[in-house]
C-alpha cells in the first residue's frame, strides 16, 4: 500500500507529489526545495528509523 506522503531528505518537508509502484518510490517531487531524486525521499517509518540511527547523532560539544 502506498504511503499518504513521503519526506524529502533534503529539506525534511512532507511531499505529496510522488508515484509509488511495487512498494517503492518511482518518481517524487518536493514542491519546497525542488528535489526530484527518488533516492532522496523516505516514508515516515523509514525517516524515523534514520532519525534513531546512532551513526547520525551529532556529538555533544561542551
């Protein structure tokens, strides 16, 4: 089932203009930043997994 929206990984905006086929993104367009690269979009669940990944945490500089 296709998601209601995708999240642009360039600007983190929700995107509603996309084509979904066989459980993957075929085409997408971010109307905020103009990103058109399907590999630079994520579903809400995928985006949350990326956000929880410790490899992408910013170290605390005190």
